[in-house]
């Protein structure tokens, strides 16, 4: 179980994330890991406002964009449980103005099809430049005009085709059925019952003061530009409007685990988390449920959602067997939130498999060698792996990936490791000699004839050399 190895995994993840941040050209990111409802890691790296050098904290708020769809889907399933709607009925049965659509196929689009993105609906309308902030997001009147002007792009139930318009329409369903604004419904039925005081369906004045500054991609001059913060998504809130913190998202997604007895019945949760469609042209085998993205990470089926908003990228992954929630929030438009979240799951998986192969006494003997070490040529993360240690490259979000070059290091004395297995271009059969201080911390390594230092010490040595030169 992940919870049995989390005390070993978190120190590595914390060090590795700091190492990665210091070498990436990202303003900042927040990472949270929760298991069984307990937050095991909650850490911010970098800046909330790079120009003002404002440190990023875990209390800062992010636009979580398409995470909003999970809230809209939850609201719909709650209404279905109250017998106020049926998800296999046409949307037009609940949204009367849709019956006048010129494309008569629209009258047969069901709520389930909108939830699973299989209605064949246009993604963002004929003018989607609100995503580039050259015009405003649609209010209700403009949304009605825009959707009435768009025929279905595909026939229904043909394939999964993502649609923000489809989820904005689900927001209309909630409003028509329950007789209150979508945001008010979510506050009353989802956010307040879970105590999510740092989450709102749309930006408000209090949230705006805590919202991170989002940044563009790096341009030709290698610089990022800050993006306007006060953006109201209006009628598109059900698709993309929500704001939250990493801790709140841990609490929210934990409530979606079967057996939590929160938000919905287990049967509704299972239906939401069940694959409705497999995505075409996906190189990682992505699937979609009802409001949830579904994917596989190291043979583990996980679900959750990502989000992309002007200046921010976010991702949440949930592993139901472990009751694991991983949240990554970044404040740049090209932030690698999805890759980061998947990478964290692979790291946890490595530590669990390692623990299954070794006894605690062996692990304790190996642990003193662990760390991230650097030389002019490379960085090397040394981590226990069952009965031995391995050396991997920490300059990737998948340090334990199947395609990584791995060096197997065996104990060969109190201060010595043997490079027992390595690629043909490396130093198999040679040794790594460790020099420890009186506290048991590594001072340096003679790694097959190359001097290596703990990466922080090596960075300091480089900085001194630069100053003196």
C-alpha cells in the first residue's frame, strides 16, 4: 500500500521537485499528495508573481479550468439521484429554448452524451477567441445565440469529442431543473457540505486577491508575459470557471472515492468513473467517463481531470485502490501539470514495489547512500530499490520510467557501492566510494573515478567559481 511507504517516498519527492523547479523555467507550481483523506505532502515552489518576486504558497488560488466539469457532472448526478432528471433523456426536455435549434439532431442530444462528450457538439463555438482574451466569455444571452448558430459537428454517439459548449449547456440544465444559478447550486450542494472554503465556481473579489499571476509561453525573447487575472467565465463556468487550492482539491476528490458516503451514492460514482468512451488518436490510451478523464499509469487505472486556463495548467489524478489523490497546479500556460502528476504516481509505485522486495533492515542499510548528486557531466539520484540501490536521472518527470537508463548499485562495504549493472557506455563492475561526515551526511563520492557532490553543494561550488572568475 502507498500509505505504508509514503514516509520513505515523500522525502525523495520533495527533494526531487525542488531539484526540478530550480532547473526549469517555470514561475511556480504547487503539489499535493493525499492518501486515505490525509494530506501527506503539500508544497509550493517558486513565485505567485514573478515580477514582484512574491513567493508562491499553498494558500494561493489557481484557476482550475476544466476541473469545473467534474463539479458540473456531480451536480447533474445529484439531480438524477433526486429524480429531478434522467441522464438518458434529451437535454431539450429540460432546456426549452434548445427545441428551436435549426439542427433537429440537437433535440435528441442526451444529458449522458454531454457528460461523456459524445454529443458531437462543437468545442467552443464558431468564435472561440475568448480563450485568447480578445473578447469576453459568453453570458447567457450570448451563449444561447452562439449555440443556436452551431450545428452538431458529428452525429451523436459516434466518438468522444471534447466540448466546453456541451458542459456550459449542462450548467443551463442545472439552472432550469433546480431553479437557481449554477454557482449557487454548487455552493449549497457541493462546496459547503465538504467545507471547501477555498473553492468557488467563478472568481470573486476575495479569491482575486489570492489568485496567482498566470503567464504566457516563453516567446522568441525567452520571456513570459503576465496574463490578466480578473477574467469572468460567465455562462462557461460549468465548463471552466472554478478556482481552488491544492488542499481543497484533495478533499473534493477524496469525497468521490467509492465508500466515502459523500456527495453521491456509490452507484453514481461508479457510473461516473466507468469508461464511456476510449479516445481516438491517444498515445497513452486515454478514456472518458461522466465528467472524469480516465487513464493508465504504470498499469494502474486512475481518473481525475486536467485544466488549461489562460496562464495556468492543472491536473488531478486519483487512484481508487490506494485512495490516492495527486494534485499539481502550475501558473504558466505550458506548465507540465499532467506529466508531473503522472510522474509522481510512478515514483510512489516504485517505492511500493521496492518495499515489497526488501526487508526493513536492508532498506535502513541502504538509506544513508540516498540523495541527488552532481558533477560537471551529470546528475544522479541514488534511491533504494528493494535489496539494492539504483541510480537514475532526476532531470525527468519519469525517473523510474521503463525507458530510463538505470544503474543497479549493490552494497560492497560500509562506505562502498558496486555498480553491478549499467549500460554498455557506463561503468559496470566499478565502484562508488562515499565520504561521510560525523553526522552521517554524504560529503562527496568518488563515482567510478569521477568526483560527485550533493547537488546543492555542487551548485554552491559553481556559484563560487562564477563569482571568483
